[in-house]
C-alpha cells in the first residue's frame, strides 16, 4: 500500500508474477485483512473451504479446515506456495479464475475471496461462481482494499528489487459488492472495516516510516463482508 506517485503500473498477472517470490511477507493490508476475515469466518474444523484467488495459499494452509481448495490464476503464486503444501493431502490449489471456478456445484461450506475482487473489472460472475460452489446455508467471506483508501490516494502496491510497483485495480463501491452478491443468492449477514492502528504500527516502525503511521492513523484500508448462501 502506498500513496499515488511515480510508480510502474502492472496488470495483475504481471504484478503477482513479480511479487510471488516475496509475497509471504505480511504487509499492513494483509495483516488487517487477516484479523478482519478471521473474525468474520465461522469455525472451519470439519468444513470444506474454497479460497478464491488464494495466491500462494498461505491463508488456507493455516485455516484448520477439513479440506481446502484454492483457485488462483498466477502460476508463479501457486509455485511460490507449493513447498508449504507438501504432506498436506487435504489442500489443493487449482489454476483458474474467479469468474469461472474449476470446481463442482455445492461442494463447499465456506468460501473466501480475500483482496482479489478489486483486481477484477466486473463483480457479477465471481459472486455467481461463489454462490454456485457453496451449499445452501454456506458462508462467503469477501474482503478487499477499501474504496475510501483508494479515493484518498492510496494504491495496491508492492516493493520489488528495483522500486515500487502498482497493481491495476478497480475500486468497487461496497454497495456494488452487496448488490452483486444478492443477485447471486448471497445475503449479507455481517461486515466490518479495518483501519490503520496499533496492530500494524510495528510495520511502519520497521520501515522507518513512523511519521506515516501518525498520518494514516484511522484510515480504513480493508473491508470484509460475510454472506449466507440462500
Ligand atoms: C492480494 S493477492 C491475495 C492472495 C490471497 N487471497 C491472500 O490473501 O493471501 C490477490 C490475488 O488475486 C489473484 N487474482 C487476480 N485476478 C484474479 C482472478 N480474475 N481470479 C482469481 N484470482 C485472481 C492474484 O493472482 C493474487 O494471487
């Protein structure tokens, strides 16, 4: 996450191909996402988890679900998480896209889609696919970079070996997520924002940017929504 400046803009495929090798490192956005999604996700023991846009698969690996299936378009991200899945037969990562999930109908109890939909122009197909993949009564938890942060000049960025890159994104209003979900048969049951605060202060400190922490304090950076499949 950074403010608008002179940065190289990459499309998501090129961006995550370059970010894959260092993606495991937590960021301000990923730490806020993790706290928010953990709070909104029902207990996963004994449940089948689908992780749409799973990246390296880092979240599903630690989820404690009976089984977890990730879907991810970046082969570099899939490869970057491969060794962590060795000896874990309950974990599967499939190559695919959110708008056309390579999974059976009604095969999952819980679906995550974390920090992904802002990289996709249209929300209807990803929500329809999550609804198709869930059992009736199942839960979808969707998180993303907060559109208010985007409106205040913050962008999806990462630091590569020779500078900071921005990854192309579409700041969908939260209301558009809810409308697309409802059209797909997913009813909103809960939601929350996560803002810059003490939980991420150490990352500003480690980067030697504590003055930015003071400036960003209270800035909503991530939102998450919990839906029930009806
Ligand atoms: C910010 S990363 C989040 C990864 C993972 N959900 C996590 O929280 O660690 C965004 C991911 O979305 C993936 N992505 C981009 N476009 C996608 C699409 N159309 N369908 C599914 N995933 C996509 C990217 O390749 C990347 O791995």
